């Protein structure tokens, strides 16, 4: 059974992926209970542990994640961004509640 994905509200489309002390802007493509896929111009190695900084309402939220897959864009393609799959490690109640996964 495929896990349900949620529509992303406009106010949380942008997130910061932080690798140690450097942050990279990314745009959320979709979310699920245990992860998300994002578009970014940066590429991370698979299984790299990162922080995902997201603002829910006015509250900043820091989630822990692991890069699971990367689809790098090709230079000749019209999509300038890489797609990255992130597995969230123990997603917070705020994340689950905001995206409606609390009852799944």
C-alpha cells in the first residue's frame, strides 16, 4: 500500500537543508509521514545526515533527516534543480499534525 502524500501549503514550500553549518535552500515537492522530496541546486551524498529547517506558521521547526536518493538534473534539461528524497528520523508531532498525518 502506497503511503499517502499531502498537498504542500504555499507558506511552507521553502526549507533549508543544513549540512553541518552550511544551509542550502530547497523547495518541497511532496511530503509523507516519514519523509519528503525536495528540489535543490545542491547535491548531497546518499545516507548523509542533515537538518531540515521548516517554518510551520511562525514557528521554526528543525527535523533530522537522511538523504535516501538523488536525481541529478542534466545540464541539457530544462529543469535546473536536483530532486532529493529525504527520510525523516522521528518526525515531530508538529510536523505530523500540520500535514495531517496524526490520524493515519
